[in-house]
C-alpha cells in the first residue's frame, strides 16, 4: 500500500511542479499578479508530496518490507534500525529521491523567506527551481523508481553495503545535497535576472546568504566524505582525486569564487555578468557531478548505477538545463550591464584575481577528470590522470591564491595602494616567512614544501590578526558578524593548509607481519600485538586484534582494529582503530592472517596534525554560518548600508 | 561574441560525454596491436614433453585464446569457440593461464576441446607479456606474427562474425 | 577463525605484506603506489590484493633485484598495458593540453581580468 502511495505522491508532485514552472513564469512575463502568486503555494505543495513519498520509502525500509525491490536490494532484517533508515538513500533511486526532497526543501525555504523580493523575481525563481524538480521527478518515475514491487519477495534482503553502515556515510549525502541543491537558488536568481533583463546590487545582496549557506553545507559534506575515507578505507589517505571527489570539489571551488564575486557585485554593481556566469556554473557542475556518478562514464570508486540508459536521460536533462541557461546567458548577458568603478589595485581587484585563480583551479580539475574520456573518444588510446597531476597543478594555482588571501581583506575597497599595503603587512610577511622556515627544523627536519605551506598558513592567520587589530585600533567599534565569519573561514583555510602540509610532509607508516607479542616502533610509540580473537557483531563476524600503544615504557592505550565479514552479503571490511590527538593520529589497520601460527599483517601509520584538516573545514563552516546570519541579511531590505566589511 | 563562449564549450563537452556513454571505462585497450606477438616457449597441456612457440605459426593466421578452469566468463565463449573450431575458419590455440594441469585437462574433457593445442602458463608470466589482465582474452595474430586484434572478455557470436572472421579473411589474402 | 580467514582471502582486496629485504620492499612499494591496478582499478598496485597485482609486484621486485631502474620498469609495464597504468600522465604530444592547458588558462584569465579592470577605470 505504502509503495503505491509513495509512487502516487511523486506523480502528484510532478504535476504540481509543472504548474509551478509554467504559471508563475508566464505571469511574470505578462504581469499577471494572480499567476505569479501561484508559485508559492505550488512550491510548498510540491515539497509536501515529495516529503510524503520520501516518508513512505523510509517507512518501508524501517519496517523491512522486502516486497519492494529497493528495500530488498539495500537492506536486511539484521541491519540496526538507524542504518535501515539510512538505507533509504543508500541506493541510486533512494539518493535521487533525497535529492528531490532537498530541492523541495530549498523551494519551501524560498517561499518562506522571499517576502521582501519583487513578485516577478520570486515567480521566476520558483519557476526555474520547479523546472529542475520536474526533471528529477521525471527521472525518478521513468528510469529510477524506488517503489517498484517484486512479484516474489525474498525472505530477507541483500543488505546495505557495509561501507555505508557508518555514521559519516549516513550524513555525507544529505549534507552534500544540501550544498549541491542549494546552489539551485543562486542559479534560479541568476536565470531570473537574465530573463528579467535587470540586475542590480540588490540581486547580489539577496543571492549572498543563500549561496553562503549552501557553500557551508557543501564544505561539510566534502569534509565528511574525506574524513570517512580516512578512517574507513584503511589506507590512511584522505583525498584521492577520484572523479567523484572531483565532482564535489569543482562546485565547491566555483561557489567559493561566487561568494566573493557576489561581494564585489553587491559593493560596486560591477562584474555582474561574471557573477551570473559563476552562479550558472556552480549549479551546472553540481548537475554534472550527478551525471558522472551515475552514468558509468568514468572509472571511479563510487560507481553508483552504471546504467547507460540513465546516463542518456541525465545527459539530455543537463543539455536542456545548462545548455538553455548558457544560451540565455549568451543572449542576455550584455544587457545585464557593466557598471562599477574601482581601481586596478583595490580590494575588488584582489577578490577578482582570486576568482580567476579559483576558476582556473576548477577548470583544471575538470580537465584532468575528463581528459581520459577525451583521449579515448578521440581514438588516442587510454590513459589515467591521477593524484600526481592534480597535486601538481592544483598546488601551483592555489599558492598565489593563498597569498592573496592575506592581502585582500586588508586592502581598501575601491582604491588601494601597493606600497601602503606592503608597509602595513611587512611584519606579517617577515614573521610568516621566518616561522615557516624555522618550524620544520623543530618538528622533524626541513622540507621545502612544508616550509612553503606553513608560511602561507601563518601568513593568512597573521594578516587576519593585523586586519582585526587595525580595525579595533581605529575605533571602528564592534565588527559586524559577517566580518568575523569571513575571518574565521579564512583562518579555517589556514588550519586546513597547515594540516595538509604537515601530515604530507611528516607522515610515516610501517607494514609488518606481527606474531603475538611482537612490537613495532613508529613516531616515538611502541605498538605491541596481542593476537586476534573472533567477535560477533549485530550483522557481522569479525577478527578483532588487540594492540597496545606504549610510550616511554608506559601504556598509553589499547586499540582494537578489526577485519569484519558481513553475514548477509559476505563482504569484507576493515575497521581501523585510530587514536586521535590534537597533534597526531595513530592509525592501525588490520591486514590478513599470515602463515600458520596466528600471526597477522598489520599496518601502522603515524599521522601528524591530520585532524587539523577537518578542524579547518569545521572552522570554515562556522565562519560561513556566521557570515550568512549577519544583521544585513536578517533585517529586511531598506536602504543600502554603508558599513564596510 | 564572447558571451557565447561558455555555451560553445558546454556543447563540446556534451558531445564528448555522449560519446563516452558508449565506452566501457574498465576496458584497457592493448598497446600491442600491430606489434609482434611476444615470444615464448611453453610446455603443451596434453603433451608436456613437447613445447610450443608462436614462431611455429609464421605463415598462418591464428587465434590465441587465454582461458582457465577457474574462469567463469570463459564458459560463456566456449560454445562459440567450439563452433569456430568445427568450422575450421581459423585455428585456435589456448594459453592456459595460472591454472593447475589436472583442472585444465578435466575441463576440456568435460566440455570439449576447441584448441589445436594449449600451453601451460602456470605462473602467468607470458600472460603479463601479452598484457592479460582479465581472462578470457583473445588475440588474432597474422602471418607475420603481428597481433592485429585483441578481444577483451568472452568472444561472442557477434564479435566473431562482425570483426574477427572478416579480418581473418582479409589477412589470409 | 579459519572460515573468517578463508572468506577474507577470497573477498578482500587488501594487499599481503612484504618480503625480507626492507630497502627493496620500500622501493617496490614506492613505485607500486604510483601505478594503477588493472583488476581493482580504483586501487594502486601497492594496495590491491588482486592476484595480478601480486604478480606484477613480483615482476617489479625481480627487475629491481636485477638492477633495473624505475624508468625501465615503468616502460616494461606500459609496453604491455599502455599508459593507463600510470597515475601520472606522461608528457607526450597528446597530453600537452592537459599539462599546459591550466597555465595557459591562467595567463589568459589574468590578462582578460587586467583588460577589464583597465576598461572599468577609464
């Protein structure tokens, strides 16, 4: 019954979405108030029906209804209830339904928080978002229906992929989608503006909080994915430049550029067409990412549904949405206007330079990700583009950007002077350069890359402090929340860079066969292996090792890395044991039994400062949240504020 | 008109992505096409006292098929190979890859032997020389000992009729 | 325990440990880390426990023992499996766009920005 209700709900949602697309847009063109007003109730109703459908699917999973194909393929009665719930979005179909639900949620948010916007704009925005909803609902109903029933249901299900039976993996898709889908709002604002043929500074001001919130979620989603890969996959790595990781990283880079570009457009009414292009690009890359993951076009860890039929549908959808918006852009961007007045050397120009760097970084990631495809289609053979390429190019492009991160916030709006900046920042430069050279010696020995990374990280932090000190000294009073948000986010970047630099420079690992009682030494710690015992979990059987960590003769902690085999699927999985610390992680991974007498292969990693990577991401998220919640946005629009920030 | 540039770039991208849907990202094409088939001298499966080397096949067009008793996909192509062997269009020689002799013999006894003869590549070294990464893989080798075509995965009737046999005819002229 | 071990051996894609010579092993692993496994294509040759990966690591080990350098061993592998095994795309005419593209893009972008800013100012 519920599956049928769920499917019916989706059909109703689709019909409502069609209304949401057509009436408001026509109304805005013809000036019909009543038609424009339809957008709001339509958007809300569409969300409700999608939510009902999602609720139905979730209920089917929690109650183990194996007559539904999706439940039978992705769940199991032995699965703990919270993972049965998470299995709702553990498959291609379920995650698409989640995507559609979150789109409905953002639509609802727009209907609730747009009271101060012109009616034509709201109507167009809802119409554009509705068109995305239509696309996804059609995709669900035509090719990826989660509610298909089985004629002869099995007694039990196939189980949720053990890799997904994990808290971080449960949160990762929702957070990621909150980001991806959130950019549809900025996208819709941009399309609206192009259609309306008018773009002023207000447009930028309205778009900013939506974009910042979406960016915050995306940052969290990516960080979660990276963190999960680190503690779950057992290799100690946290970023592989895998196509699917890149698919999430590109929108992140572009949306970071967008946030900063919106600042310039709001401030000066300048570079509007560039900002609009970025808004289109950010969401387009989100959609492109969705395509890449589900079409089987690229070799990737993530292989979702590798079904060419689905690939064709998404590609057509991409073609219409992105192609349509870029055509609109080609036609209307000129009308959107130039405007704005600022010097060649000014905060605006520094922001825009960073925009170029971020855009080039995103383009390079796209190039590297798709290059194997290009070469193959052109008949030039088959090659791989892996971490060595991405690390080289990305770092090369980002180093100048990180340097500018220190200069930009300190520079004056509209007109800045390089000599003056040099004077104000000379001590910051000296301090970060010297500390960057000295610190590596104190840690573990000098390495040029560590020096560079640390110098940049310190540069960002010290210049932020200088900027804050100058403001307080000049009696500018308490700073707006958005200022602290910005500084915190930038400091988060610095912490991230420091973590990456130090762990990459000084990490160590040992891969050894250990008999009972054997000890291995790494990073100043001794690790003693006390054997492996068999342990049964809720839905798995595990070999659990006991390893003692000893430092200076004193026992620090006992760790229990496991090798699990899940009952339903027979899949094997490594559960690493990690001792986290502010300054280092000790990371243990159990390999295989070796030989006859109960010896196992064990991998021990020493990871200095690795948690700073995710701490940095958390700081960025807090910064983003602060910036989005600033007074200038929460208070309704009145006169344009003159407060600098 | 520079505002049209993003659209044009996107169009190109879509063309490539559409083409990409036709390809299998896991398939690794061989760099050995039109290059000499790597030399080897291995013991024969049925007569271990004798050896076989590709050199002996100079002047003939032939197929080298990698197979193993543990290989499930190989069963898929077995019927096709059996038909081919019966028709005599092109001789098939087997490279028994990382297998045990008893198991290999047992399989051929049970399912029939489409091969003129098979050689034992027990440690897989010759397989590596041929760029084997997933049995079954089949190589079409011409009169001069050059590899002209490699089929990755089971040989289907369609591939045989549409690609392999026409090439055999061409190479035999 | 035995059941666990057998199932693990069949289903796991994690690699088995090393040999005796520590230094040689380090070299083998360092090189293997830069190469793609052809069976478990999302793993490096170092991490994969596919049989072919073990065979190829053995090949690498033997060749290193025989005194060959990294470049020669990589050539051995690319001759047989193509450039697909390399995570670092080699610099060849067909990868010029890949390696130089970003820098050309950067130069072009910065130049375009400069022009726009100048136009704005005037």
